[in-house]
C-alpha cells in the first residue's frame, strides 16, 4: 500500500481555563488512506469536533495544539505557514459543519459563496466558477440550480443549505473531506438523504472522509474505519468490521448496547445506557478515564494503561480482552 | 442590486416607513407649536413701547393671536408645509431664509462630526474586536468610557485653551476655513464616537465568532478577507442605523458646540432665539431638527434594507 | 464501582461556588464597577454631609475676596480651592454642587424610569396596539431634539431646580421604554408567565410578581446610565445659562461662570469640569459594570 | 505647575501674541474688531444696541455734531441752525455732500428722513429718539425746517445723536430691511459687506466731506460678531483681532500687565439700576408697591463695594435715574447708604418680617446681577433668578410682568437728563412707577425753553423719584478698550467707538 493520506500521532489539545488546564484531547493517533471513510464516534464533549478543527487548523487562539506528527499527503501540518495552510484548506481538504443554518454568510448570495471557494484556489474566471457551482449544485440534488445562485441563504431551508455546504466543500475537488455531524441539526427524514448523498459523492469522487458522529447506526452503514473517542482519548480504533464484530473496550460495548439493532433488539426491551459520571479533564489525568463508569474498574486502572493491538484493531485497557468474555452471551 | 431594492416587499416597506415618518413629523410639529404657544403671545412686543392696552388688543386681533390654538396651529402647519415659517420677531426677516442661511454651517459640522466619529470608531472597534484585551482594545474602551462622561462644553473649552491659546495651532472660533472646523468636529464627533465604537466592537465580536466566519476560514480565505469581506460587511449593518440616529442627535446637540466655537449655525441661532423669545424661529428650528432625525433614520432604514438581504425580502 | 470512585482523583472536582458567591466575586473583581461604586458613594456622602464638610457658606459673597487662587496655585488654606468671581468659597460651592448634580440626576432618572418602564412593560406585555402606540411615542420622543426642547421649555417656564428636573424627567424616558419593552418581550414567552396566567393571576399581579423581578437587573443598569445622562444635560443647560439659576451652585454653571477668566485662571473651569467628568464617568462605569456582572452574556 | 502655572499661562500667551501680531493685517490696512452682540438690523433706527450707535456714527451723519471732548455743538450735515420759534428749527445744509451710492445730499433727504421716522407706525425702535419731531419742510434745496410737536429744548442734543439722515430715493426703494442688508449713508465709512450674524466690512469713504468728524485714516475695518469674550481674547492673542471693547474688568486688569496691549478705561453714561414694580402692574399685592420695601431694597445694596470691587475703573456710585454729567441731573437727592439692618427693619415694618420671594430679572452682566441678588438675599428677599436676552426682557417688561429687574440704560450718549429719566417715568409701557406728579414735572422740564426752569423741574422729579425709591440706581459703567500696540486710539466718555479717530502706529 502507498503512504496514508493523513497520519496523526500523539495529538494533544490543551485549553487554559480559570482553574487550570483542560486537557481536552490527550495523545490520539490515527491514519487514513485515500478513498477511506473514518468515523469518529463518541459522546458530546469527548473532543471529536475539536480534533476535526485541529486538523483544519481552525482552532481558536486560546487552544494549544501539540502533535508528534500530523501529515497530510506527506506534508507536516503543524509546521506549515499560515499561507500554505490556507492553500490546503478548502482546496485539498475541506470541511462541512454541523450548523447549516448559520454556516453560510447571510450577506452574500449562494452563488457568490460557492464561487468564492473555487476562485480562492484556482486561477479560473468567474464564468468557469459559475459553471462549476451549477454543476455541483445539481450533483448535490438541488433543482433549478442556476436560479438558486442568486438567492440568499435565508431563502433556503436547512436541508438545502446543508446541500449547498456540501457543494461548497466539493468545489475544488478535495482529497479529504471532514464532516462534523453534518446531519444533527436537520430533520430526521432529511438526515438519511444527506448522509447518503455524502457517502455516494465520496465514493464517486474517490475522496477520503472523516465523519464525526455520535450515531453508531450511521457508522455501521458507512465506515471503513472506526475510532471510538471518550473524554479526549481514542479508546478503541480499527476496521469497522472488527469493531462491530469484536468490540473490545467496555465503553465501545456500552455504546453499542445503546443502539437498537433490527432483529437483535427485542421490541420493548430496554436500550442500554452507560451510568456514571464523566470525569473532569482539568489538571493531570492519570490512568483510564473510563474507570469512573466502568463495571470492571480496579485499583490498577489508576496506573498507566497498556495499548493492546490485534492487527489494525487497537484498544486501551488493563484487561487483555477488555473483559469481553464477561459479557459473551453463552451460546 | 438596486433592482432588488425596488421589489414589491421593499416598496411596501418604504411606503410604510414613510407613513410612519410623516405621522411622527406631524406629532412633533404639534408639540413644538404648543410648547411655544404656552409662552404667551407677542402682541405687546409687536405693539411697541408707547402702545396702550387697546392697541395691543388690536394687534392681537390683527395677527390672530386671540384665536384657539388648534386654528393657529393648522394655519402655521399649512404655511410651514409650503416652507413659510413666518417672520422672525427679532430680525423681522422670514424665518425660512434666516435658517437657510445658517444651516450650511450646521450641516457641514454634522457631516464632519459623524465622519470623524465613524473614521475613528469603526477602525478602533474592529481592531478591539480582533484582539480583545489587547492594548488597542483597552485604549478604545478607555476612549469610549471617557467620551460618554465628557461634558462637551468642557471638552471644547479645554481644546481651545490647549490648541488655540497654548499651542496656537488652531483658530478658536469662526467658520472661515477648514481649520476652524477641526475642534468643533472633534468635540461633536467625540460625542457620537463611544456608542458607534461599542456597537462596532460588539457586532464584530459577535460576527467573528459566528459559524459563517469559520466557513470562510475553512474555505481558505485570507484573514483580511475573512475580517472585512465576511466580518465587517455584516457587523456594519447595525452601525449604519446607529450612525444615522447619532447624526440626528448631533445636529440637535450642535447648540452647545456652536455656542462654544461661535459658529453661526442653526444651533447657535436656536440658542439665541430662545433667549430673544423669538418664537417663530424656535418653533421652526425644533421642527427642522426633528425632521433631520426623521429623514436620517428613514434613510438608514432604506440603506439597511439594501445592505441586509434578510430585510429586503421579509 | 461506587466505593471505587470514593476518592478517585478524577472525581475530586472543585465543588463549584454558589451563584451568589459567583456574583460577589464578579463584583469585587470588576475594577470598573468597584471604582465607579467607590466614587459615587464618596460623592453621595459628600453631598449628604455637605453642611458639615463645606468650610464656608456657599452662598456668602465677599466682593473684597474675589477670585483668590487655590492653595496649590499660591492661595491660602482659608479658601482651599480659591474663590469665585463673587468671592464665594469654591470648595464649598463644589461640595454643594454635588448635591444639585446627584439630586437632579437621581430624581430625573426616577421620573423618566417610571414613565419609560410603564410604557415599555405595557408595550412588551400587551403587544399589539399598545405596542404600536408605545413604539410610536418612542419615535416621536427620539425625533425631538432634547437639548433644544429642554432649552426652550426651561426658557419659557423659567429655570428653577424643579423645572429642570421635570423637563429632564419628561424627556429622558426613551431608553427605559426601549430596554423594558424588549426585556418584557423576552420574559413574557417564558413558561412561568404562562403558568401564572393559567392559574388566573390578574394582569397587574403577573406584571409585578412575574415580570418585574426578572427585568429589574436591566432596569437598574438603565437607571444608572440615564442618571449620568441627566447630570450631563443639566450641566450643559446650566452652562448655556438656562439650567439651574444662580446662586444655586451647579457645576455646569460654575464652568460657565469661570469661562470668562479661562485664559488666565484655567482652574476656575478645570476643577468643576473635572469633578463633573469624574462623577459621570463613575456612574457610567458602575452601570456598565452592573450589566457585566448581572448579565455576562450581554457583555460588550 | 503650582504657583508658576498662572505665570506660564500668561507668558505663553504673551509669546503667542508676539508671534501672532505678525499676522495682523496692518499691511492691507484692515483693522479687525469684535462685537459681542448680533444686531437685529444695521439700520440704526431699528436696533437699540450700543453696537448700532457705533455703526450709525461711522456710516451715517446727523445734522449736528457734538464734540465729545469740548462738548461743543458743531455743524455736520447742517452748516448752521437757528430757532425760528419754540417749536421750529431752520437748518442751512452743507453742499456737495454725496451718499455712498452717489446720490447727492440735499433738503429732500432730510425731509424724507424726518417725516419717515417721526411717524409712529413706521416703528422706529426707540420712539423717544424721534417722537418729539412732528415733520420737516423743504424751504429750498439746502434749507430745511423741522417742526416740533411741542417745546423740546433738548432737540439739538438729539439731532447731534441718534437722528441720522438717510438717502430718500434709496430708502424709499429698499426700506428698512434693504437698508439693514446694504446700508447707504454719507458717513466716513461705507459698508461693503454685511453677513448677518457674522460680520460687517467697512471701507474708508474716500469722498468724505471735511466735517467735524475728521477724515478717516484706517482703510478697512472688519467687524465680526463674536459673542464669547474668551474667543475674543483668544483671537486677540493670536493676532486675528486688533481691538476689542466692553472687556470685563478682570480680564482688562490682566491684559494691562501684558506689554503688547493697550488697555484704556473710560467712563460711560450707562447707569445700572434696579427697576421695581411700584405701580403693581405685575400684581396689586406685589411687595414693591410698598414704599418701605423699595427703600429696603435701596438700603440692602452696598453700592460702594460693587463699584470698588466689581466694576472698578472709572465707575461711580449713582443715586439718580440719570448720569451726573447730563443736563438737569441734580445730584442733591436722597442717598440710601448701605445698611442691611435698616433694610430688614423696613421689611418687617412693611409686613415682611421673614422677607419674601420674588422673580428677579436681568439681561446682561450676570455677574453684577448675581451679586445684587445676593445682597437682596442677605436681607431676606429671596430671588428667583431669571436671565433673559434684552429683547425678551423688554417684551415682558412692556407687558408689566416684571416685579424687579436689574436694568441698565446708556441714554444713547445724550448729555441731557431727559434721555433717561423722561424715557422711563412718563407713563410709557416701560414705566413701573406711573407717578402723575413726576409726569407733570417732567412734562414741564422737557418742554421749557428756559434752562433754569428745566433744571428746577428735573430736580423736583428726581427728588421725588429718590424719595419714593421707585428705582434703586446703583452705579455707572465703564468700558475697557483693549487694542494692540499697532493701533492708537483715545476713547471718549460717551461709549462710542469712533473709527475715524483711530490710526495705525
């Protein structure tokens, strides 16, 4: 295989707060090949969105980013100049945000904003940019694309706006697209459409995608790779098939219990929840962060936690199989 | 763009706004007329010093001062609408021409003042919003807090002492050259600056933390482009309204500045006319200053409709 | 699991301070607010105890001791800040001037606050035609040039303390109306208001016990800002000669009286102007500070 | 700073003035002068301000001229005059005089002017100045007769004062408002620019006749309206003004210590007084209808200190409703020396043991007015202080709504008691006393031809006014003239700026 498109090693994000330092993301590693879809799953506040913003270089000034390595197609992102990074952003890697309602500038037309994405990166004329905008609007399933160009964001529904955002992300034909919960703010009926669109387009255009979500049902359908994030750490990563077949970390299993599976979950039976308190990440964090909610926690969980590897499937737990055996349903 | 402006909803909006402006103007005219009506009639003064009581009565009847107030108001309004505000008791000249002669100075001062306010407040507000808590943010905060507390008559006097007397750089009074307008402009502009600066800063902070700014950055737009094309363009919309309101206030408040710097504008005329009991002039000036405010806010609303696409179609 | 967590450092979280503790901490760490409060309190005390503090009768003229310089310009301690053009003690007039400024500011703000709150709350609460009428009134009020109208009215009615206060009170209610209207609009949509209406509480009761407590923070902020506004306007009117009339000591009047000798005796103008500036600054800082600590999300 | 602060201010200003004086327009011959007051009209018959008198003397001429130094009457537009009878004056006019617009001066102009101003409905502002004339008649091109309504011995004085001769053709065409915007006269200066409220430009009349006023030397005079004395001072320092007048005494004292300015003080005929509503026009229960109250007011005021500490200069204490140098102004009247205790007693006797509150009006010199009101406060008369502009105060005064006011009168610089006492005590709308006996005495005094009779009756009237304490006359004014060392000027005691006698050094 060729070199991965994106490699992240030991990424840390620290936020200074009144009572100390909030270690929001603590030493995460993952990689992504061209054309692959990586899903990062986890509860709200686990650091998923921060990680994606860190990749794009869009973190606020207050957040400190450190990483041993963060390369995109062999280029180190952490040492890149602001200008080079800008060239990359929106050109070779682009992003779709959670909030379609507010992510478009109310003062400019859809056409202006779409074309801007292309004109900023490629030496083409306005006519060409316009043609590309129409092409992509049609591709994301917007009818009467040409007349939409002159409209303002407030004249469009949320679903349409998210389609516009997707089209905007695709304007330069990026190699990597980061979608941060692109459907959460939308109606349930539209969520599926948008997601399907996104997956189809990445396949068609051979783009890599990082999809951030808390919806494991979505992950099961689209992911090549899965990374499970809890309180700023990746507790388990690996190929989607492995994760769903043999979820090793107790947290991953906890998440899986929370989704109803057609055929597997009986009607009327209770969905699982993960009890306990999410710990504070202010100050030094030692040992396993999940221990406060883990059924199998021991004193040793406060010590250093080994990384366990099984091919591409990795997880962190003091128990060799993450106590998976304890939950095996006797056949 | 202008084609959009004249779409039906915008026209409706403008018409509605015009109606409101007209009713407000009418009410203001009534208030200004009745205010002055309260101060009694000028028959005795017109009659002259040797007049007897009967002479005064005759004059009262001749000028119609003995009629009910509403009748007199109606008549006054009628001629005011055709630009006739009556005769000044003091100068024995038509009030309209008296005011027209002096409005130039006040308008010049107002335009200079609001320009000064905008040219200092907007850059400072933007700079402060870009780097909160920086030196420039603190400086602009200090300037705005001080500006709100500064009595403009005192500020003007201090400027005269420093720049005209001590340093001899600027003429202390009069309106003969642009140099005469520097200090009045600063005093009047500084009065409007704090509010504009605060609004620019707050608006800019708000806009800069918005999602669409993140989108613009994610597109790879340069920081300047993000700040000005995407940021300021949105943050400036409420500032336009405020500037119009401030301009209206400033013209009304130019009395103090004009009296300090002996600028013979409409504000100064107003002050003097009040002292001289020159009622027709005072009535007309109150109405004219109010009309300025009404016209400016109306224009600001129209301009807003043009700047803000959301207002245009809703 | 429970016992495991008992003394886990991950859960040894700082137990958060109570809301009132947070408020107090915000207040005491807010420099502007503390400075403003301190100065306003100090001047209020000075005004209150003016008869005890003033070294001379502020009205007693002594034409043989006119325009004595203050002590730091070579004067004597007999008149620490010198004397004015009629030989009256400047310090004493300054001290009594604090009374005039604060009294005018406070009463005018109360009157305008009452008018503006009544209008704004009814507009926000009843909406519809009431709202339209109030909005119209606000428009009319804003269109009237304040300084000019105040000048004209005071000139017609004569410049006494009561008239100046009344005129300012009747002119400065616009900001109250605007702020109270929008605050009431926000509160009216809350569930507890609907609940109170549902259990059949009378309108005045709903307004007084459900709406007012929730907008009083905003009201206090506007009261302080308008008080500063009223004080500045009174000074400007007095400076123009149609505000408070002599011999009442008003800082604006003192600036106006000192103006004649400004080129030679700048202190005559500088001192009352500076005191006025500091008082208005302090009240504004207090108002801004109150807004910051009671509604940090509105911080500008 | 400290003690040296004051000195540095002066030093800095002095330095500036030294630098600034280089800007003075001496080369181009323009003298820059400031007026405080904005005139309602330049037409001298339609304003009543001192500034108007100054302009009148520069732009127009009267038939007769009063030499301010020798107090001698000289022919001006008239070469000679004779009393035909008690009510008829005949004038031989100067020949070859031309108005600024080229219109020749002759008998028609005099006849037109007199007939116009004597008619009450034409509304001349100060009727007293003209209402003693009935009409004028042309005898030939250069001989004119003026007919008086009644015997009026002060006629010569008035003709040497406020009665300016206007060009008949021009005035008939443009009227008072046209005259106000583009004045035309025969005087030593012609007006080349009028911007109402801002400035007047006067230029030397090259064709001015050789009259008693003398030939003007300064080529151009730019008079600007600058209401604020500070601004005037600042401009004086920066060299954009050459001459200011009516400078407050405190400022004049400071300026006199600066070597680049000349400060000249001259007394004026202006008298400051308190007028009280003795006739009860502002309400019959008005305290000032009581003699004891009026006397109390008179006793309450320390005139000597007012003069020595506040007015200074050549001011003096005044006891009469006229200026001592005026003909007939007998000084032998009751004096009310400062005695606050007596004032309080009188108030108590009048039924006001705790004093009372009254409106107190003033229109100029807020400082003096305030000092006076404080004297009243000290004896228990609390004042509701009201400062109005002159025209506004005059208006409510004529309506009879003023209980007590601080007033001043400059007599139009007429050196005759009638110019003041007869102005105010002959039951006009400004008469607050309305005393019939005073009226009778003044009628005799005003119209008697025998100077001794006039003196006797003025004296009677003045004594009664003082005894009845209708007014509280207090002091006479003085004027400070401040000008740069480039200018040379000797002010006269009549408070009239005479541009003709000013020269460059």
